């Protein structure tokens, strides 16, 4: 969907530094300065590292058993994923950013795009500084902020910000941007994966600047329309909408403000089912499966009614890409958070704990899964094909009953759910 | 001598504990003109969370443990409502991170020194002026405890 109004003058990308590891430290000041790693729940691979852990040469995605000696030797604090904590802190970060700017588009659990119109863009540097300071103060999380003419430039700026003092700005055409594009490998651009980077190299395109200056037809032939959009974005022309944005490998988010306020549960249910469906499509397109789903609902911050905002995490029994299970989980989450009497402005879901659908380790439970699962792939493929051909939502699911008790993930080394369970609140 | 009185929470003030201090009301009573969309919800059940949490993004709950703040009416087992967005001042009850632990103390500024002061003479003051890893984590706004039935003795 392309909107007819003019694009924002500037974009900012707010990106939390080492988010999971920073969450683990929030209530554990003893962990400051000590290396921290976080493991995925299902297969024990490293999914997050503090700077100290990165410096030890521990790689993303590495199975824990392969680096066990190293972890012990350097007294690394090892945690199972604690999505109750990460989700709650993520929410706080987003709310804090929203207290300074009118629109925030959450992109992943730890990143958000902020469109800045002409008036805000005039103070972009100051807004970025204030946002960074306020998020640190209110939530304890340090963020890097990249500002750029387009999302792609903002994203690139945030990567540079992370390595420097936390702030960076890339205006299309500025000498600094020119310099950065010339030394950024094409594969480091947002949305250009390893395979695409290889194709580009074969065609003699090595840097971000090469991509930007590439002939339209040529880049399109090499990387289809997504590559062309990226080239436009590097030139400073807004071309990537949120719905088409490359997914973050960590989380898939589908969330949107309502056109009109909603007060009834049914309206939220429908909205969430739609988001679960959209997120499911993305999940399958990326050949991933999710182990967890978070539901988030809220009233408007700027309205004159009382503010209410709540989220719930639903653990899926098995990693899944089945829209039926996602919709069911979304309903279950809504049951947990819905309160009558509020005027809701926004609802959304986030899929987390993502793993490749093929080639990943098989969960023992899958072998004893109900027969319906066996047809999941075929059914979902048919569903996606119909919806691609006849438009989104042609085929969709009627409401389904409640799910069984959620299968509990393995999380032997999970930290306390510091912010969401009474018995696990920090003691002082 | 006036005793401790209790009075029912009523009207708009119930939605904003600061109303009594003349700060802006959360909801304004609607008298004329277009009805406020909020009007539909005025009869909602009171929500304690709304009363205690002014800034949801920055507010955390922690349990108090120990008796070092007994003089500040913070008892072992109290639920503390902590707001990180509030500016700590001399005399604030704060959560501080000191030597790898979170602790609750008074914050004091005395002769250019920064001190963490317990509300119990059995515990020492802590001078954190030179401790680089010591930080004020947040400001304690409420301590919630269950009222214990008292022993009335011969009365």
C-alpha cells in the first residue's frame, strides 16, 4: 500500500544495544562488565551477547555445547531466553520513544522506526539525543539512533551509531554519507542478504555506493524490485513501506493503530486474527517457525480517556508456522489482557523465538504431534497460494476454540521474570 | 489534636491523586458542549494501578527485604513502586545499585558528598561519591504493606 501523502522528511531508527543481555543486567548490577550470553529456548544456541561476550569471540547462533569451556573459563553468565522480561522491557522502550514523537513503528523487539515530518526533522539531532537519554533513564536500556533520509539510510546510520557514540546521521548526498556508502560492503545494507550480496559481487557491485549508482534495469534484473527499492532508498528516495520491509530474523511484528477506537473484545479479536495471519504469511515466506507469540493492546496515549496497555506472551506448544495455531494463540493472549471499559487504539502481535522451518533440530514432541500437523505445510502452502492470487484475506480462518494448556519450553537457566510475576520481582 | 480521618474517594479526584494538590485533572467533568469520549468510562471500577503508576514505561515493582528502612515506614516484605523517570533529590528514598546489588536507602547530599542513608541506626551510611559503579536506579514513590491487626492488650 503506497500512501499518497508525501513521505517523512527524515527517518530515525532507534535500536537497543545488545538488547537481551541488557535486559538481563537491569536487575543484576553485578553482571555489569561481566560477559553475558542468552540461549534460544529450543536448541540452546547463542542468540544474544553482551559486548564482553562478543570480544571473547563467541558467535551468534553458535550451539552452547561448542563453547561451553570458553564460557566457563571466562565466567560468562549464561541465560535461557526470558521473553516475559524482554517483551515487557521492549514495550517500555517503545512507550518511552512515543512520549517524545507522535509516530513510532516498531520493527522488531528491539528496534523502531520513527518518521520525522519537516517540523520534527528540523530538530532531528536534538530529538535523537533526547530520546537516547530518556530511554536510558526511564528503562535502563541504552539505544543507538540512526537518522537518515530514508529507512535504509537510517538503518545504516544506526549500525554506525552502535559502533560509535550512539548517534549518527546520514543525509542523502552529504559528504559523510558518500564516505560511508563507499566503505560499506553491499552485503551490510538492510535487506541485502548473503545470496544477494554474492550475486552483486559477481556483477562487479561491491559497496553500498555501487548499489546506489547501479543502473535501474541492471539492479532490478539482479535482485528484482526489492533491490531496486534499496537502490532508490540509498539515493534518498523513500521506497520501502513497513509491510514490505525485510524482516528482522529475530521477531516478526504485525501491529497497527485502529481507524476508529475499539471498545469491544470482538473487534480486537478480529484485528489480532488479521495480524496473526499476516505474520504467519511472513513467517512462511521466510521459511521460519515461531515458538512464541506476544499479544499487545493499548489505548491512545494522547486521548482523554484513561490509559491502559497490556501484553501477554503465549508459548506455542511446538515451533509453528501454522496460521491456525497463531490465531488461536492470539485469542488466548487477548483473553489474558483484555479489560472492558477502555477505548482501544492499537493492537498487534509479535512472533518471537524464530528458527528455520527446515534443517533445524527436530523436537521430539513433533514425532508424537497430532496428525493435523502433518498436513500443516500443504494446507498453509495452498492458503498462501490462494491469497497471493486472489488477494490477502480471500481464504481465512473462522474463529477457533481455546488451545490446550501451552507446552512449556525448556528454560532451565532463565532469569526471574523480574517485571511480570509477583513472586519473581527483584528484592532490595 | 486531630485524629486520622478516612474519607471516600469520589468524583474526578479519584482518578488523580495529584488533583488535591491543584495539578491538572486526568479527566475534566463534562458540563456542556460535545460529550467527551471519556465520559462513557467514568463509571469504570477504580484501578489501583492507575493511582500508583503515573509513568508506566518507567515504573517498576520491587519487594523490600530487611529492616534498614524501617524509620521510613518501609518494612520487610513491602511492595515498592519505583519510578525511574523521577528526578532523585536530597531526601528521596531511592533504589541504588551498589557493589553489584540493588538496595533501598535515603539519598543525601552533604558537603559535596553523595550518601546513601539507612532509616535505621543499626546500619551504616554509605558514601558513594567516589564509587563509580554506584548509581541511583530509581525513586521509590510508594511502599505497600498489609495492615497487621494489633494487640489491643487491656483496652
